[in-house]
C-alpha cells in the first residue's frame, strides 16, 4: 500500500498510474501529492532527506544530504532583524552542508530519480540551464539511473561537473536558449521512448524542492512568517507553498501560510510584471529572448515559467499573500558580497537575487524586525568545493534546436546502449 495518492488540485479527481502529467479532465491544472499521514513526521532511523514522511518515495536506494538551516546572527544584525533563518543549500562542511553540486536541485534530482525507479522507468530526459544538470548528472551516477541532459550553450560558462559526472550524456543546443532546450528535450523523449522529466508537472520534483521547508520547520518548530526565494520556472516556490499547506492541515506549526517573497533578475521579470498588474497571463513582450542576455542569472531564464497554470505561481502568490521583486544585476552582486562578507561563505547569483529581495523588503518596511523569516539560499559554496575537489568544464555534443528525429536516434541510441 502506498503512503500517498495523486489528485488534481482543481477538481479533486484521484489519478492512478501516472508519473507526471496535468489532470486529464482539467487539462491545465497541476496534480498534487496527498499523503495519508496528515501529521509531519521524521524517522530518525533514516538519514538525510529520506527521514521525512512527505516524500513520494517508498524506500531510499541511495543517500542524499539535506539543507542546513540555521539562525543567522551576522546577516540578521546587518539587516536589523531578530528572527532570520537561512536555509543554506550548498557545500559548507564547517556548517554541515555537504551538497556536492552546490545546489538545492540535488533534492529535486534525488526524489525524481527514486520516484522514477519505483515507477519502473528505464531513464529520463532532463532539460537544464545549469544547476539542474549538475544535480541530475551527479545523482544519475550515485543512484545508477540513466539520464540524458539537454542544456543551452549560452549556459555552459556557468556549468561544471564533478569528475564522476562527466560520462553522463549531455547535449547542448547551440542555436537556442533554455526554453529551446526544453523543447528539444521533449522531442528526444518522444523519439527515444525515455520519459521527459516533466518540469513542474512532476509531483516528485515539486515535493523534492519542498524539502527546504521540511528541513526548516524541523529546526524552527513552526512555519515562517515570510519566505524568500529567487525563481526561474517557479517550481521550487510552488513546492514550498504545497508543503506549507500540508503543515496547516497538520495544525501544530502555525495557522497561516508563509508570505511568499519571490524574486526575478531584472530586466527578465515577466512574472513580476504580470503579478503587479493583477494578471494571470504573462506578456509575450516580457519574455523576449533578448532580455535573457541582459541578466546575470541564466538559471532563472526560462520563457516557460509555471505562472499561469492552475496551482502555479499566480495561485501560490494569491493564496500566500505574496510579493514579487525585480533585482538588478548590480543589486545581485552587492547582495552576494554582503552575504559572503557577513556569513562567511560564497553564494551563487540566483541566491544573490533572493538576498537582494530581502534587503529591499527590509528597506521598504515590508517585513518587521521580529517576524520569523526564512531565506532560501538555493546554491552556494562553489569556492569552498573547488578548494577540496576538482571540477571540470562540461564538453557536450552540440546540436541544433532543429535536430531531426533520425539525427536524435543516430546520436543517442549508441550512447544509451553503451550505458
């Protein structure tokens, strides 16, 4: 007997034998995991992320470290806050943070791959703008589960693999951006019969990213008043919102949802602009590819954010009385410097976007100094990791976004048979 079921958030219909999909009736509504245990529990006989009961996995076939959540002293003092907690997702051994790819995407990859194995899948096609690729490549080797990764060449300057991850098949779309890579990945999945990892439609992905909140509540013993995170697709923020709803049903950790504070890197701020207009629909003009070239955080550059769909970012913001922020490149770099100077560890630009949003929220009086705040540092510690381990530039096979089905078969079938 499974400890969870999968239901449509919109119509409530339970679906069986689905891996990742929209509701077959509502079409554009996300499915959601409903766990039979309404109370949050931890199994201290298990390690890392697998000790939590609200994950769509029945066993732990490999180890996976979780986030390190701690009460900040230095950044709190710098900003004049009294109850700031930081969820650090990266490599910082002195703090107990041991994520080998320096990103919270490891949680997503671990839960998705375990869930895929339990659904008897033979492999996955994964699209990435950088950090997801690192996580899935690493966990593919750790879990012995095959993946093919598709990235845009524009993101290769920000990509690296550990030595052990280099054999993972990686393709780079030379004439497109992250969204084009998603399109190519979907076509490869259809051609080869390997399922596409699914993005926001994958319940394991969202619940895996929601682990940040599970770790935080485990430490803080209550839901935060405010939650800060940078967003690209928004999938991680949706996962945190969904976990927050489960905690409300539990009833022991608070009676209101954390206010979501979600940030994008200006000028690529389609979700921010739509939200401030009160619109569920994004403006195509705000998703122009040329805007992507003007931001420093390519991992936040998807033109297919999970904003408008039922159960997506718009609904999360509306339910959780949220706000959106646009953080300029100069604000990102300043925030990164402040965090490293006061907290003592480097962070990636996407994390700088979240810190920049927090700085602006404090400046504008949006958060009070005594409120409980959770800041999600989605990636960091790359400098520290390189002091202990060697990292390697990714050398993928470059393809066109116009690649034909025949070319896909000729390119990948020999590689997959070999693996």
